[in-house]
C-alpha cells in the first residue's frame, strides 16, 4: 500500500468535513471523491457517475472513507467544549448543545467568540485527521485478516 502522507490525510479530512465520501486506492494512492448521498440529499449523481462507477467496479481496490456520523461529530463538539478553560463560557456552550438543533446553536454561538472559532476549526480538523487515520488503520487490519 502506498504511504498515506499527512497532506493526503488532511485532504481526505477536509473532503469528509464538506460532506464528500473519499476512496483511497490501495495500490496507486489515488483519491476518488464524490458527494455523500446521506449528507447531500437530492444531489445530482450525473456529474459524478464516472467516478462512482469506477469505484463501484473496483470496490476491493479502495479504502472507503465516509464522513463522521452525527454522533461522532457531536462527540468532537463535546470534547472541544470540555477543553474551554473559562468555566462560564464552557457552561454556555454546554447549555446550547443540550437544546434542539445543537450543531446550529453551537455554530451560532461560536460567531460571538472569534478566538474560540479559530480554535474550533483547528480542533475539528485534527479530530477529522485522527478519524481518517482510524478508518485507514481499520481497513488495513481487515486486509491483513483476509490473508
């Protein structure tokens, strides 16, 4: 398998965060990317049909990387909030994610805290990179078990 560089991990993480699904070719290291139907309801697959067919016809040649589930994304948000040092601010964020539409409320509240917003983007990126590493490690373990 080709070496998965930090740049590739970052690219996959960014694509997943934008609602794409990525396929890493186990031999060439090539990435195939298209919108995740679960995160982009009603997307027109006509633009992506060639890539989708290529992956579908050679599924075993790729490691599939899908976006985090909402549960996993919520856990990342909770972990970020848990590391906010200013207790009153942390409590505001805890309160806001305990309501309906926690993701929307969290994003809205971050707009009032520009420094936390920057920290959030860095934190989320690192969490997504770790998530991608775990997906790839799990796929490699599955491959080794088949041998």
